[in-house]
C-alpha cells in the first residue's frame, strides 16, 4: 500500500519530530536487512559523491572512530561530513557538517526529496535517515564524508554506497538475532563493506579468518595489525604508531579515555596512510586532532558536586570488558552503577563483567519497550553480586539516588545502553551548565 505523501499527512518543512514520527509507521518492521528497497530509492536520487568517502563498521568503537577521523580531518583544514547512529540527545547529531549537527530544515528538506521519489517503498526508520544523510552530503561542499554502518555491513543501508576505504574496528557478539551467534559468521557479514581494490583496515588484534577470506575473495586490500602496522603506549600519556611506510612518535592520546581508544586511533592513522589521496598528518596536527575530539557518552567523565560521573553506552560483553579495564585504571573509593539494559542483549554476560568493580547497583526503570523490566534485571544482578541493589524508578530519580548515596571519592557509573545514558547525561548537563 502506498503511504500518504507529506502534503496529505500534514508534514511541514522544519517539523522534524512530525517527520520522524511518521517515518516510524512507514515500514511494518523496525529492522529489515534487505537492500532492494533502499537501493531503488537511492538510484532515483541524484547523489554526488565527495572526493573521499570512508565507511566505519565493527561491533564496538565505531562512533569513537568516526569522531577521530572527523577531528583529524578538521585539524588539517578539510571540509568534512559524518553520519552516525544512534544519537545521544537530538536526531540532528546523526548528520554533521564540519563537526556541527545540521538543522531541522536541512533534514526535513532531505526527507521531502526522498518522499518525492519513494513511490511507496516501505523504508525503515534507519533507511530514511541514511538516505537523508546521503542527500545532505551530496549537496554539501565537502572534501570527505564518513559513514558509520548501523548493523552488520553487507545488508546495512550504508552499504548501498561504494566507499574509497573502510575500517572494521573489531568483531564481537551483538545483534545475534540478525548477524548470527558465531564470531566468524558475524565477521563475514561485516566484511560486506569491503570493495575491490580499496583498503580495509582491521583495527583489532584478533583477525577472524572470514575477514581474510572475504578480503581475498572480494580483492580488497586488507591492512591488519602486526602484519602492516603497530602501536605502542609510552610514558607520560603518550603513544607511538608505525605504519607501512610512515611512523609517528610521542603522540598525544585521544581525549576519549580508555586503553582501547589508542587502538582505534592507530587504525585511523593506518587508513589515512592507505587511502589514495590522503596522507598521515604531522605529529603536531595529529595532537591537535586527538585533543579536539568531541563525543558524548563514550568513556565520558564528568565532574559534578566534587564527584566523578562516568557515562558509557557499553551494551555488550566486549564493550563491558573495555569499560571494566578503563575503571580499573581509575582511582576511586566506591563504584555506584546506575544501569538499565535492553532485553535483547547478553545481560548476564554484561553483569558478570561488571560485578568485580561495582559496589552498589541502582536500576533505572526505563520507559522503553526494549528495556528489560527492572525487577527482572534486579533478579539477574543478584545472581552474581551480593552488593546493594535498588530500583531508582526514572533516570532522574536514579541519578538523585546515586548523588545522595555517593561521596567525593566515589565513582558513579552510568551504563547499559544509549537509552540509559542519554537521559542521565541530560540530567547532569542541566546542572553543570
């Protein structure tokens, strides 16, 4: 059935919320890994590809990697666009030009252009957003665009466009209902972003066999750790990178904290070396870029009322392990976790990973369909932790409870999903600013 046009449904230019609400009803399902429909609509649009286009895939660290590339390019004076998902507070954060979110009008104009050629195709919410990003990027006068793959790779809407090079950050279990249970199966799906003759940087130490096989089959240029590049952490919060031909020593670490962020940064420098038309910046430019990265909710430390609050959207075991390592390197008296997790995640795996660092649990009763019920989450936590567990009701009430229960030497950790971190981060930003 052909859906009503914007005119018939009363959608107006600049009314972004109305457009987004309408889009949620266009497709009968939220996720549909099938490129047929979105490709048809894309081919009806007049997309003008920028000089350089990079895709970033992987299980964890995609948002951080995109932010690093963006910051390094801007430090060189290049004009840059980026597309990421999901957003932290506002939908506009998904599409940025030179680091700034685009306006409501810019996005709704792109939506209207898509709707004119959609011809009844039942696009998902994510597919609408991806096409809108491509429309906006096409019209912007930029040098380089960075696209974050939403889910998987081979059948993700971002994969309708051919990139000049890509990074696969790492492979771990997540979205198993869509990508499979086995690492090699997941890796094969993510390898779908590879293109013939184009560089693909694999950013993690463990290289799945299917990544190597797919690179060979697709005739992509695989660049992997140890074989082609390496990095080392140095004293005084510095690190070094050695690529195929270039090397940079005594680099500043990214503003994004955590030992895994240096690994992400090394993959970024490696892609810049491997991508024709780009080059590795000087040490001075790299340091400017690494100190200018802005990304909320990823190993995001905030100070409020003399206490340390750590926001991190960790939502699978691998990201929980990295969060654990970050906290282990931080001095604190007691760790209070404000947490809620979506029901389709490996909840017990995440809980088990965090039990050795958490001294008190405060569960948010999220008003989100996909969230695990708070009583059920309390029951699961109690299987692995004998520490205090309470249900703080709303995000605001939970943050207030954490504030009351904590002292100046304590660490308050907010984690479990974007849905958990977003309202809690807003709570503290309203008080800090």
